[in-house]
C-alpha cells in the first residue's frame, strides 16, 4: 500500500509543470521567477522518481512513467536554458 501511494505521488508530480502554460504570462514581471520555480519542481520530481526507482526498487508503471516524463523535462531544461547560458559566457 505504501509503495502504491509513493508511486501515485510521483505520477501526480508529472502534471504540475504542465500548469505553467495556464499561469505564465510573458508580460508579467514575475514570469521568470514562475518558470524557475517550475524548473526546480521538475528537477526535484525527477530526483524523487529516480530515488523510488533505484533505491526503493519500485518498478511499477506509475514510477516508470514519472521517471521518463520528468527526465524529458530535465533534458528540456538543460537543452533550452542551462547549456545555452554556459556557451554564451
């Protein structure tokens, strides 16, 4: 039962960064802070799903989906934000 709850939490965290499309406005002065918050949340969600998968050996479908989608989020953040910033230094 505990494992099912933990994997459902991991799965629910996949949908939170998608809500950025509803709250983010490009003309808002707080837009950058909002996106940074979502990026941090996606990275923490990835670490949580990775912890469930590796350390707790929780290999159900919810954890696998959460790990995969959060990995896509993190790679997207790296490719679109972090790597270009490092190359422009």
